[in-house]
C-alpha cells in the first residue's frame, strides 16, 4: 500500500487533500482525510458525503476507537469500497511476492515495509528470516493500522513486527527505525551491514495502473535520501512500462466530443469551431480493462518499451524518451494502450504483468490464463481529436515524458508534404474538464436525440426553466429550442467553471447569454427572490452531478431530493424531466468479480479471515451476513452473462416528493448457469408518455450499475431446465431509504 500517503480511497475529482491518493475505491462516499496527532494519540478527520444532498461532514476517528464505532458512523463496511480485498484475492500477485521475498531475503536483516496494509508482506519477511531479524511496518491510514494489528495478532506475529502509524517521509532514524536501510526503489531494501542488521525496504504496494500515479518516485526518492543505504536489495527489482498503438472506434468515441457531436441533429455544438478544446477530457492515462474490447481493437504496432525504473537506484523526477514506431497495419491511431511488468527478483525469474491478454511475452511464463483482477488495469492515453492516419510501414514518432506521478505522450507523423503534424494539447487550453463517460454521452447521437424529443414534447409554453444538476447541455438546448423561457442553472458541482463555459458556449451558438443564469447557491438556500418571484414551469436534469460518476445508480436520485427541496418554487402544473426512474435488475453470471470479492481465509499461509467484514467481502460469508452493493460497469468486470429476464423492481415518481419506496419482483431465469449475483440500474423516463427512456443497464458502457453479489453462488435455470439441481425461480425485494440514500436488497431463491 502507499508508503507516504493513502491515495485514492476516494475518486481524485473529489479529493480535498492533494497528497492523499492511495487506496482505490468504487464509491466517493468517503472522500477526504486529514490526519492530526496530539501527544501519543492519533486521530483522523474523514469526510462523509451524503450522496442525496451533496453535503458533507467531518467524522473523527480516534486511535482508541474500535472498528465497529467507525463503521456504524458510515452505515457500511469500513473499507468495502477500496481495492484492498481485490488485491488480497490476487493469487498470482501474492505468490510472486512470496517467491521473490523468500529468494531475496536469505539471512536475518531489517525489513522496512512501507504502506504495509494488512501486513502480508511483513509476515512473509518474518517467515523468510525464520523469525530472526527485524521487521518494521509503516502504514499511514489509521483504520488500516487497526486492521493490520488484528491480522498480526491472529497469526502470532504481533510481537515480531513493529507497526508505525506514519507516512514514510515522517519516519525518523534512531526513533522509528534503528538505522539507514539499503534500498532498491520499489520494494525490499537492505540496511547497512557494518555490525548491524541489514534492512530491506518494501515499497511494492505503491503502484497503480499507470505505475507512477500513487507516488512511487517521490516516496523512493525520500527513502533513498533519508532511510536507506547504498546498494540495497529490493522486491520488486525493476518495473518496465510498455505500450502499443491501436485503432478503436469505441476508444475514439470515449473522448473526442468535438468530432462525435458533429452529426447531432439538435443544432447545438458543445465544442464550437474555434473552441473545440473548451469542453474536453483531461489529458492523462485512464485505467481501463482493455480485454473486453479486444475484438474491437486493431493493433497498429508491435509492443514497444517506454520507460524502465530500477528500484535499487534513486529515481529522477522527470524523464523523457523519443521512440520511432513502425506501423504494422493501415489505420488511424486513436490511443496508446500501456501496461507495466514487474521483475521481482534480481535474476529475472519472477515476473508480474498487467498486459492485456492478447500480448504474448517470451519473458513471462504462465501456467495458464492469468486470473482477472480489478486493482491493476491497463492505461489508455487518447490521441487528441480523430487520431493519426497511418499506413503499414510508416513511421510514427512518440515522445514520452514522465513526472513524479504521471506518464504522458505526444505523437506525430511525417506527412507526405514533409509537414510535421503535431497532436499535443496544452492543459492551459482546457476550460472545463469532463469525466470520460460524460464526454462520450454528450457525443452520443442517440442520447442527444432522446433529450431533444423529451424537450420537444414539453412544447413552448414555459416561461421559467430550472436545470437542477451539472448539465451543460440542457441549458443550451432549452435556449436553442425556444426564445421564451428564462433558464436558471444550478451547476452544484461545476459552479464558476460551468458558468464560464456556458457563457462562451452560448455566445458561440448564437444564443443570448443573458437568458442563462447560474445561481451559486445550494438548493436548500433558494428562495422566490432568486426566481424574481416567478414559479418554475420546467425542472429538468440529465441527471448528472459532477464528481459523482463513481456512485451507485440510486444515489443519482439526488435529483428527486432536489426536486423535493425546490417544491416551493414549482408551479402547480410544473413539468419534471425526467418524470420518473425505474429500478431494474437481472440475474448475472459473474465469476471473475465474485472471486475477487469473496471472503479471505489463508493467503500464502497467513490467516486473513478477520478482515472480511471490514473489507466488504461478498462470497462465502457466514450465515445471516451479506456484502455491500458496489458500483461497477459490468462490461469491465471480466466474464459475465445475463441469466434472467430484465425485471422492474420499483418506480420513483418525480412528480411527487421523495419518499420511501418498496418493490418486490419474481425472477424468471432464461439460461442454465451459475448465478453470482444481481445487477441493478435505473432507467430514466424522460417524458410523460413513457416513450423516451434512457437506459443505464449492463449493455450500456457509459454508466455504472450496482452489483449485489451472493454469499454463495446458485445454480439456476429456466422452468424446463433438465438440471434437477437448478433453482428455477427467485424473488428480489428492495426498499429505498430516502434519508440515507441506501437500497436494502433481500433475495430469496425458491
């Protein structure tokens, strides 16, 4: 886990403290952490977000608090939304590190484990030294420290490993660790051996899908400067990043809003000519499982090596390389797909790779298909615009650079006219940055046509329209369709940036900017004075709340909560768009995700059963216990298959104020197979005639669904199934709590 900080326990768009970016999550319900200490007592102030109101409050975690008191504050397992469980279920990773540690530590030494997590690698080091030597485990995140101590106690290691609740850059020689360590920048590092114990520094868990994003370089720099001696041993020994140029229509549609919206029939340009970069996605590598779209990807180059990082050397903060890549096919380069390979031992016999499955490496020998895991994916860097056209045999130049935390690329080709065409983009050109999926939605002609039909069904009679969410499309569309209404946009997340964009976009679309007003107030603070004593005739939303793209589907019912709060501003016959939401579900075969989230027992010989409740394990749970419902894009969850008809669970009527809702439906299985859980999503009905429906189901790649995994998978099948052991029917019952924004799900197999 992270040496000097805790990282992406929360999505980066919502992270309030710049140095906090460890611990990957699926939901931003907890989104910032501040650590304070008073004397010998450690305390953390952790931000708790209410998804239905957008408000937040600080919750105090004291060092003395037990785990249950903190969990109760959040009404969910403490670390269920992180990737700790998935990482601990990665048997290939665990085995590789165990083999490398046993091969590297051949005599007693001092091991410093930075970002120790549950203490797994620390315990491996103790065992490798036969109980001799010294192991110090450094972990900055207090709740994880508490969990680690439970694991150490369970395995009889409590007295053998010194646990320090600090960031690595806070460690003091002579106080926290006895002497400098011999370090290899990446994992295990050895201290000096002049009559003292050698020390190994273990920093293997500070890697993300991009390799550098969780602070690998600055952590290793500090370790080399302040904590380690020269010529250390490390596990891993080296990391190498690789890449491949690819053509993919899907990847292009994900980011190129300017060209994708060109054929839209609504008459609005979100990225008008001359302002094509005013609304865009961030230029960065995006973590993504590329295997599910492997058949849609056309490789345009061989694999090429980009950067190599030796962990036993002090890394430089910045680096660059220039590559000349020969195209292997005709096509258009839409993206660079990248991955990394760890060489865990000095001799080069133990490897771990995050490459997509279509990549064959002569170096890495595998006994079979690599297990799917979610904590490390591939990185995708989008070539700006519509990409680079190339021909087989043509040379493409790639300029790669890295900073402390990022790797970025510029590509250019030599055109026939000898004119060099550059495909870079200055970050200063960007005014409003959208999440990747929202940019794709805005460029999707089907979605925009649905929005157009919904608003056209309203007619031209409204005089005051209010856009309740962070949509930058709807204010422009309403203004374009009719000259009558005044438009108030709330932009609760985008705020000033959204206002600046709307002003520029309205002018570029030849709309009067005066017709669109942005109120910089919270919904509950709005009064009739803000509407000039006029009632709202049309309340609309997509719905889209900036920074909430990692939420569960029903947490977008914030629109319903806002509609209720705004009730006093609505006219008696006000139109609400969307008019309702329908919670839908289906049974699903999902072996990879289920395996990655199932309960832990022994990992490489060390019992981890005490972490299951805290980490939100779903599979093999004790009776009467159940795991949480987590947000995932089903298409990113490895192998899956739908086993039942889609069924309606309940409806949310937005013409009424928010209230508790219940629903109960029978599940009709259509295929024989193993059911690992149920997928739930909301379909948004955009008009009163129920003719315009925007689905966010598992066949839609731009939205996340909620996945409820079963404690024990069930063999299911249709009524006529020949499998006598197959369950032919089930009942799903759900209850929505509007106070907490939570959905209680009860399953009964008949």
